[in-house]
C-alpha cells in the first residue's frame, strides 16, 4: 500500500501540494485527475523521491519511502513518462532492457535482449523495432516502448504519467487497453495521472481528484458520476462554471 | 531605480554561489569516480567522442597556429636580427602555451557545448528522471564517464596538437622562410625540456576536466525548454573557456616556479 500523509510541496511562493492525503491499496489501479499545474506529477515524483516533499510522510508497504536501500526501493517501480523519456542514444531494445543490462537485476546481454523483444511483443510491437532508435518511432510507438520499459523488470508498482497525451483517440484507446491488461495480468499496483476522462474510465479502479494542492474527492470509479462533489462534477463535465476557476 | 552597489553585490554573490555549486559538483563527480558501479560502455563512447572525433579540429587549429606563430616570430625577430630563434620559440610557444590552450578552447567549443546540450535535453525530456527510476545514478552514468574520458584523452589531444603545431611552424619555416629542415628539427628537439612536455600534458588533463565538468554541470542544471537548453549550452562554453584560461594562468605560474 502506498500512503501519502499531509504532503506539502512548494516552489518559491507557488504552493503546489498543501497537505495531500492519499492511500493506494496494493493491486489496485488509482487514477489521479485534476487540471494542469495542480501538482499531480509532483505527487508522483515525491513518491519516487525525484522531488523531496517539504513536509509530510510517504510510505510504501509501511516503510518510509525516503529511507532504506534506494536501489531496492526503485527496483519495485516501473514508470511510463509523459513524453516516453526514451534514451536517444540507445536502440529500442536497450531502452526496454535498460534495467536488465546493469545494476542488481543485470542479466546476460542475449537474455536481456530476448526479454526486451518479448516485452515489445507484449505491447504490440514487432521484433524489428528492437534495433531502431527512439528518433525513428512515431508517438504511439514511443509510448508503447516506454510501456515495455516500464514493465520489463516486472515491477510491483507501475506509474503512468499522462499515458495518452498527444495520441489520437484510437491509439489512446489501444494504450488504455494495454495498460489495463498489463496491470491486471501482472497484479501490479498502478497509479496513473491524466486528465483524459476516457482513460480514467478505462484504467481506474479508484480515482482521486486533486485541486488546490489537496485531494477533493476519492472513491471507486463507479461512484464518480454520482459523487456530488462540485469539483469532480465540474471536471468530469468539462464546465467553465464551478468552483474550479477557469482562466479565459 | 536600482542601487548600483546592490546590483554589483548581487552579481558578485551570484558568481560566488555558482563557483561554489560547480566546486561541489566537481567533488561529487570525483567521489563517484572512486565508487562502483562503473559504466564502461559509456566511458568508451565518451573517449571516442571527446578524443578521436576531436582530432580533425585539433589538428587543423594546431597546424595553422604553428604556421602563423612561425611567421610572427620571424617578422618580430628580424627587427633585431634574431630570425634564427624561430624553431625554439615556436616549440616553446606551442608546447608550453598555445598547444594546450588552443586544444582546451577547441574542446570547450566542441565537447562542452555538445555535453551541455545533450544532458540539458535529457533533463527537459525527463530522461534524467527516467534514469533515476531505473536505479541509475545520473552522476555515475552521465558525468563520471565524460569527465574521466576528458581527463585522460585531452592530454593525448594536446600531445597531438603540440606535434602538429610544431609541424605547422616547421612547414612554414622550411617552405617559405628558408630554414634548413634538419636544422629546424634538431633545434626544436634540443631546445625542449621534459618539464615543457610535462607542463603541456598536465594542463591538458586540467583543461579536459574543466571542459567536461562544465558541460555536465550546466547540462544537469539546464532550465526548461529550448531556451533553457540554449542558455545552459552558452553558459557551459563561457564557463569552460574562462576556467581553462584561469587554470592556464595558475598552472603556468606553478610550472614557472619549478
């Protein structure tokens, strides 16, 4: 279980997180929604230790996320970045097998390549993609490669940062389905950040609505439409009027 | 209206803070060099990029500098009948001073800028965050191989630059100024001392360290977007050039006192 308690984070005078409380049960898929710049990505980066919170605690399975063996902690996670974040200088298969080519999970090169090709196949890419470079991939292919990299070492927890941003609706649907299938298949705990409501309905078991640096509403996706929460209602219905100030 | 004294004070504090941060970054890099894991492939790739691929620009710079130096010394020396010192002055000028400095500045232009732009782009496209989530320390994976390669390979480039620079002087002196080829080489070899070569190569190692470190530092501290990467690249080259020239002055002083 991932537990965030009273997490605060500011950048200068910009108070992004103002006491965020969030629990993500093991084996469930949590989707965090909210407008741009509300701190969704920061919350995720705080869990991974990419950004250090100013105040509050974050624990994973009861252990403080900031203490203990960092490598062992990070080995439990996989992450799909918004833009893919593929390493330009490495071919696709080395991107996918990055963790398997070095560090504590290191495997022989041939075996790592086999695993990479298998993971590429799992996300719907043919083996000939393995030797291409990231610059030669389309947006959808790059997302799939990013997804293959996120699952290559079979992590217990997978984070997805805006998995469908920049993709056409059909490719978004394909990525959503893949994410759902993979999470169920691996039994992983998933945390997704998005403002794409189609993704929310396809991926989520539970959702959390983040606004003004705090969670305004959290609950099962089935209850989302009848939540009665004005922030969530405004966000789902995409209305300009409501408690969330829309800049015109 | 801004108080000019306050402006000067702020600028000085900013410069001092930057120097401090670069110093800490340098110590961190050295500390990571001494502790595993080590990334051999990245080191070899950096050696190739910094060393082998810099040879053309280093060679061209050195040959033209050596040639121009021979002409200048000949013209200057002829004013007091000292044209014969061309081989000796070209040798000492290239080996002790111009060779290392020209190579250092060429490396700053070619390598520092490319390192800063590459790492800066990695930063803004979240590739450095991705490295961390893949349990790979960015300092070890990005900075250590490049800085270590710089320290080891720039002295080799300086040696090449020295030889090519002296050859440039030789070509001009024997081709257009009427010097005897065998005499030119003999005068050059006889005049140079081991300390000249040691000072040249030592400067190369320091300049390699400075050039690669500045590229890594500014790349990792790049701002957002294309403008952030552009600014980081520009600052890295400026910083590396200033650091190389300052280090050259200090090292020259040290070697003079020996």
